[in-house]
């Protein structure tokens, strides 16, 4: 896994910064897609699923976007973030294949 160790460090930094701002609202950050496998290259984006204790309000969503953007600039990467609350995981939205694969096959940080 060529990029995975460095990628996990970036995602840990993302989770730390999210928790610094949003506290225990942030349950888990999951790296999935090509960056969690051996098929990524240096230009692959970071697919990230952020699981929260409850549905975020607009201000919390804005803060998440700002944090992702700051890390994108610092690390010269592109983050494709997806946000799910715990209550959404069991719903039709949470059962979408993209989210199910992320939860089952992604790297949980």
C-alpha cells in the first residue's frame, strides 16, 4: 500500500481538527475508495466518510467544509467528504452502496 501510511496520517489530522472544533460530535472518520486500496496514485482524491453522533446543522457543516479545505491546502490534496449521522446509517440513505462499502471496507480512523 504505497500511499496508505501517509494518507492515514492526513486523515488522523483531519479527525483531530474536526474533534477540536466539534468535540465529541465526531464519532469516526473513514478513508475509503482508491486511497484505502492499492489502486490510488498521487493524484487520487481522498474519499472520506465522517460519521457524527447527530445530524449537523448548517454551521457545523460549514466548519467541516472549512477544516477539509484547510487540510487540502496544507497537504496539496483533494478531499471528497461525505457526512452521515449515526441515525442515518440505518436509513435508506445510509444503506447506499457507497456508504456501506466505506463502513465495511474502509480504513477507520
